[in-house]
């Protein structure tokens, strides 16, 4: 595989972009930062499948496409299966000798938001990973159905306000915990699973390249700060993402073959989750006196998760 | 390379095995499928070919029918021959993706082994699933027996993949009645069959990396209408290719297919319009009535449900006095589909026959030759007095009080 | 330079103002070709070397989305490429490890590039959309002294 140099940003910047501008994503959207980085991690030909969601409705609205690669969108739930189908066709045609350029290196990639990954497309993803197709699935996790105006998903964290899990006089927002998708995908025995974040571009690029290079199904959950629904200024996307990784709300780690867990980023100064929450309008209500306990609860869970990840890393099981 | 299979001049196959054999001979590149009664033996049969070295393509057993059609769409856009099979609930789960496949103009072949749709759950044959697909933008071919299942599968690839068509094609057969009933089949040899179907010709393939293509873009009000209208036109115009492929098939095998099949219609006074295995029942009934009672009965059967053979229907029924349309699906609040299609065709001509509608055989209830004869006789009664003497829509073979709706309005 | 910063087809069409092409031009199956001719793997070609089709959003502009715009000061820039890697709109034009400028056809004015710029003073600053680049550069702030922490 033709992986590109990620030694430093200068080297990385010599890549030729394959996601064009004038897509319709919001100013400051992290989705396109993540997608661009994936596309720049390899020079191989790509077949990209995308679930319905912000990325899809913003990059392929007739009469425009922003993709300089082969690209397909079918429905909300089935990008993993579209990629799997294309991958199966590639294998069949390679065997039969009907490919136009049989030696051209190719990678299969699927993108989905957390709505299509954690919720409606969960089964399709699970099936494609279980069958062992050679593809990389990347979840652009902005923790809500941003494309339809910010409804809750099973990736929405406790305490966040969404339009279908609202904060109000008698509610502090979403009551349930965020689904641990990384653990679920690791439990499939996928050869490479990770949670990565665009503010740590190099660890993200390394993870992307590992996934692309690994034969078999790989899953990566990426943190995609959503200026519109998390409610922060578009210029602050990377700042908010820094708070996410440094408060350990989004720990960055990989799990190889379902067992070997490696933490990929240890903040020098771990900041309280309160700072992360305070930077976003969706958590504003938590700073009312009656909701203080929710912040304490979130902090406790973050601490426990970090402890768990470190013990898993140490135990190598 | 896949091994060839030596076939006898006459094989004993049921409809499912006939479909599996046709898929093998067409050298499908990707079959993505999920098993469901009564179509399961198609994918089981294909799996057996796979396990024994008869298949070069990929066989992807997915986790649901929705995923089966999703995998087919991804595979087809990647530029190769694709097929699958399903029934009933699986078909219903697939419906979202059926529209996406046709909208993207992907020539996938889907074997639909017709079965009733729950609730209540039922594994037997009726046409509930087939009818649910009629607005999905697919060409729908209907086989009335196992030989036709085999023949129409080979034709389906050639029709759908034609550069002037590029549409997905369903091949329907009746659950159990056709799918599980073994009969004598005359297959082509592997070489002849593949030569007839021909190599797949990719269009806008995702695996041609010299030019990137985007599949599945969104279109809003400025563009959606033209796209859907164009898709409709492609479906309407596909009849020329269907006719040509049927002609080529006849030259090769001597077996003749028409988009609208007609039996004993030259001098028919009364007719039944039906689909599926029932057509054969009605043909036998018509023959017997002609011999025993001198009733000039005939049978009309759309081989092609979509595009609907509107002109052909109008022509063949022009001189018929009374017609019964038989719908093997619960109409739920309206006349049955065949009634509506036939009435729609006949209302555009001066010579309108009296048209009635029978709902029959839901959930696999038997439809006998005697019942077909009774329906013919009833039409003869209408023809003789010049009006419909019964309710326009009736339920055939239903227990309890007679169920019927609407009467003819006479001035 | 002109050929890189503004190639012939880039940003020539306002979104939503496309000519409503007729019946024949509507593509079969809504398939959109990214390029007019087979160009091979785009990863091996720079944008100015690609035969973009009219269906590629490269040919469209979102400049009208902007109310403020980033202005680039070459004199201070250290070509770290932070702005390049985090630009959500593929609007930082970099070639051969050098930052060349901003693609104003595709920039939406989010301001991320300014936030991630590490130089002192920053090499990218936001100005009103109407501000002329030379006026903006004339107003560039001096190097900030590090504030002592209390």
C-alpha cells in the first residue's frame, strides 16, 4: 500500500487533496477535517461509501460532488454493506480478470455519523465486520443527529441537551450513558479498532494508516466536534476538541485483535471535565446548582473509564 | 476457473433449483443474500455450487435482506453481474433499497419467490410481496412454472444489463407451487447459456479508477423530478429490449415468451387475466369449458408486470365480452391491481368488456380448476345479459358469507 | 502562482445558480463524474493538473457564506501547515511544503486557521469580508509580549 509520509505536517501537506471545497458542511465542521486527513493518508485508489448524514448531504448534492474518489451513498444504515459489496465485487473481478487495471492498489472505506453507526446502521456494520471484509469503517462521532437538527443518539453523552432529550425545568438532558462502540467493535475481534481525534493529527493519521494497512475490517471512532449542535463558535473546533481529549472525555486509544489495548495520548495536564462542558452550549444547564451532581457524575465516570483503560493496557488482555 | 457442470437434456428441477442453476450459468460476480422461506433453496443451491468449485464469483451471506440488497447495490456499482433472491418479509425489508437500486440504474437480478405478507405470518404463496414491489422501478417478469423460472432468469440479465435499459429486474415465481414442485426442465448447456447472457458490460463502474464517479447523490426539487421521470421513461421504453431478448431466446431454444401471454384468445368471448401458477390452472379450465360446454374461454397473463403491457392488453381484450381479473393479493381498500391495470387499459377504447375482480388464494389457499371454470361461467352469464350480474369485486374460495363490493351502474 | 491560487474552473459557479440543464443532460442514475476525462488516481495529480468536470464542487463557490475572512501574512508564516491540516474546506493552498495562500472560492470564514496558527503575531487574522488585503496587512499587530502569569 502507498501510505503517505506523516513524519511531520510539512511532509503531510504535500499530498493532493481528494475532498474538494464548496461542500455544504457548516463552517468549522470537524467532519471534513477528519475525512481530508483519511484521504491524505494514502495514495491508493479509494472506494468510499457513506451513510446518510451530514457528510453525505453536504458532499454530494446534485449537480455537485466533492469527491475525487469513487463514492457511493445508498441509505442511512448501509454504507458498511455498500463497501462490503464493492469489496466482494473487487475480489470476484480480480479473480476473473475483468478489472480495467488489476494492479491498481485499492482500499475500501466507509464513513458514518454516530446516528448511522451507533443506532440505525449498527446491524449492517456488525454484519460486515463479522464477515471479515477488508475495509475501514470510520465513525464521525458528533454525538447527535446533527443532520436533522440535533436529536439524541446512543452516542449522546449523559447530561447533554438535544432536541429529543431536552434540558428543562425537570430534566437535565440525556439520562442514559453513551454506548461504548469501541468496546463493542473490539469484541467483534476486529483486527484494528481505535478512538482517535483530529486535534491529535499525527496519532489520528497513524491510526488511519494502520487501519488501511491492516487486512480485514477495522473500526475507528473519531471525535467530531459539532459547532452547530454542541453550540460553540466555529473557530473553536480544535480548541473544544483539545478540551475533549485533555479532560479524557474522549480518551485516545487503540485495541488490536480485540485484546491488546494501547493508550495513544496521555494528557500532561488532565483538565476537569467541567472545563470541557463549560465550553459548549449543550451543557449550559448543568451549571445550575440543581444539576451540579450531574457534572460530578460525569467526572466520576470519566475517571473510572480512564482507570479501566490504563488497567486494560497494563494487563494486555 | 469454475468447473462446468454436465447437464442432461432433460433435468428434473423445481423452481428454486432452476433459478440457482441459471445464476450459476450466468457466472454472476457477486451474490449477496439472506435466506427466507420459500426462496431459501436458491441460495442453498448456489452455496452448494460454491462449495464444489462451480462458482468463481463471491457469495456473501449477509445478516438481513436489507443488507442483501445493499450489498448488491455496492457490488453492482462496482461494475459486475449481481443477483440475489428473497420472499415475503425479506422482500418487505428490502424495499427501501429496491428503490435505490433502480434509481441508480443498477441491473441487479432479484428472484422473488412470492409469498404472503404478515400479519398474520404465513409462509405460503400469494402475490402480496410481488405487488408491493410494483412502484419500485424494477422490471418485473413473472414465471408460471419452473422452466420459465430458468428461462426468464437468463433473459433477465440480458434485459437489465442492456446498455439501453440499465434497470434491475425481478423474476417472480409462486412460493411452493412453483418453487418446490419438481418438473422436467430443458436447460441450456453452461456454454450456451453464458453465450446467450453475454459478458457484463460495466457502466460508470466504481472500480475504474481512471475516472472517479459519485453514486447516490441527493437531488431536491430542481433535479429530482427529471431524474424520476427519466427513470420511468427508461422503464417504459425497456419493452423494445425485452421483446428483442425474448425473440433471441426463442431462436436459441424454441421457447416463446411475450410480455403479454395469451391462450385461446383468438375467438374468446370470456377471459380470465391472471398471474403466476394460476395461469396454468385457468388454461386447463378454459380448455375443458371449450370442450365440455362450448364456452369460448381464453386466458391472458402478463409475463411482464412492469413495464405493464398496456397496449397489448387493450388489443387482446378488445373483442372480449366479459373479463375476470384475478388478484392473488389482499387489495386492502381498493380493487385489485390487475383489475385496475386492465380497466385502465380498456377505458381508453370504445370496446369495453365487462370487467370483474376476484381476490383468491390468499396465504396459499388452493385455487381449483373447478373454481376457475365457475368464474368463466359467471363471465359468460354477464356476457349473455350484457351487464355484470354480481358484485364487481368478489372473494373466491372464502369461508363464511359471500364477500363482495360495488355493483355495475346501469342507466 | 495565478495558476495555483485561481485555476480556470475553480469557484466559477454560485451554488444554486446553476443553469437548469434540460432533459438530455441529466445524468443516468444520478451518477456524477468528478472529471471530464479519465485522469487516473487524483492522489497523484495536483488540483491544477486535473480536468475537473462541471459536476465537481471545485467549480462552485461558497464565498458568499462568509462575513469575515482570513487574511494571510506571508512575512510571518513559518509554513508549519497547521492551518492546512485543520482547514475544513480544503481552502489552504499549500504546495511543496509551502503555504501559498487562501482559496477564497471555498473558504467559509470559520476562523479555525487563525486559531491554530502558532506564530506571534499570527500569520492569519480575520478581517471583515470587505476589507482590502493591503489595508488588512497594514493593520497587522506587533509581536505580543508574553503576559506574566499572576
